[in-house]
């Protein structure tokens, strides 16, 4: 099965296979939960199954037994598939009993050594997620990428390709999975959420709330995150309509990054409404956008995106959010766009 939002990426991969232009190293990228691993599994089945992923033959059934994303209770360097010519490398349990944040150099060395053996049939090695490799691990992989071996395919999965060294990127053919907001993906999402809650949610709205990541939308519905998100969104819109509400933001305490992401989504949707000149089902958002300069929407979106990027530093997120909200609370009647402080002040 190909997920609707994977069709473009899979079509690119299939074309490589059909034209016998598959490279020795692939880099599959996309945001978290977009389904990079699922696409990789589909690719592996297509390559190894005589019927190109029939789902019923011995090879397909063997591959289905693999569960390399399962957390082991013991340390391991690499994971071997039930299929003899397939291995996986990922962050594993460290000596302290917790999952390591990095893929270590000894793991990558074991990965490369395993793939260094001569194979008559195609051998495949998967590293997920390659942007978790530390510098030594990445350097260790580089030699194998520079000297591709016959009948060998290395597949790297990465949330953020920019975190990988340029030397790695230049030796891989890249395939990206884009977020999705189309009706086909929304229909898939609607069919894959519990029937009890299906009537209560609009699938396209769920996709927007999950930034175009269907698996994330499903995950969010498992707890109370979606209801929290709706509460944040409602209060943000109330602040834009009634600026005095900017002093009533206790609901945001401890969730500053998520609230900034929520505002980012509102601004993105608002810009689409402004540019394409159509109305949203969200009446409050329509009211805000109608009175707001398109130029100021873009400016605040840029500032909000920079604020989100700063979350990885020691910045005071509460103070930063407050600064962004002050501008947002005046967005419908700004005469001049103010400068939002970002780095030195925090």
C-alpha cells in the first residue's frame, strides 16, 4: 500500500528502479512522523520481491517479521533482518539504560563492515535516523559512500538533511516526502481515526493542526493534545480580535513552543486566505485576516518562525512568546510593524 502523500516520492523511486538508475546511496527526508520508514519498507519490498511488493510471497512475509523500531532491552550495534541481506542501524540503548541520542561510530563501523562482505544478491543497509550520527560516525560512513560496493544499497533516513555533513549529502540521491493538505490524504486520515470521534472532527482541519503530517494527526488524537491545540488556537484568535486578552494567557504557560507553532499555522493559513482570496471555515480567522495587511502577516510569520528556531537555545521562551503576542494582539490595526527582539535580549 502506498500512502497518498507518498505517491510522488515513491514514483521517483520506482522510476529509478525501472530505468536501472538506482544509486548506491539514497537519502529519504521529511519531517518527523511523515512516514519515511514506511516508504523505505515499501521500497525494500519493491526491490526484493519478484512481483515488486506483492505482500504474499516468502520474501514479503519475511520482511513483515522485522520490527527494527522496537526498543531492545539490551545494547546492540546493528540489527539484522529476517531477510539475510538486510541490516539496520539506529540509536540504541546505552550503558546507563537509556536510548542514546546519537548513533555512535562503533555502530557505523559494524554497519559498514557487514556491508563490506561480497554479496551475489542485492544487500541493503538502512540507517535511521542519519541526522543522529555524531561527527565520528558520519566520517566513518563517508569512506563506504565514497567507495560504493557492487550489489549494495545504503538508505539513509533523516528528519533534517541540513544536519548532515555536505560530504554525505553530495554522495546520496535525495528523495523528499512533503507534508500534505490534499483531499486524498484527508480522506485517508478520516478512515483511520476512530469511528467514535470521526464525526467530531474535520479531517482537513486535523491535517492543518498537525502541519500536514497524517500520522501526527492520529497520534495527537490519542491524548488530549488536539483539544489543547484547539484551546490555544481559540485564545490566539480572541487576542487578535480583542487585544486586552493578551494579559490572560495563563493557558500558554509551559507550552510556549507549541503555542508559537500554533500561531505559525494560523499565520500560514491566513496568508493562503489572503493571497487566494477565499474564506476559511474558521470564522474568527476570516475576521482577523480581513483587517490585516498581507505584508504584516508575512513579517510576523518570519518572526514566529525565528522564535521557534530559538527554542533550541537558552532563550527565555515565555518572554519571547510575550513579545510575539504583543505584535499579534495589534495585527489588525498596525500602522508600522515593530521590531521583535530575539537573541541578545533573552
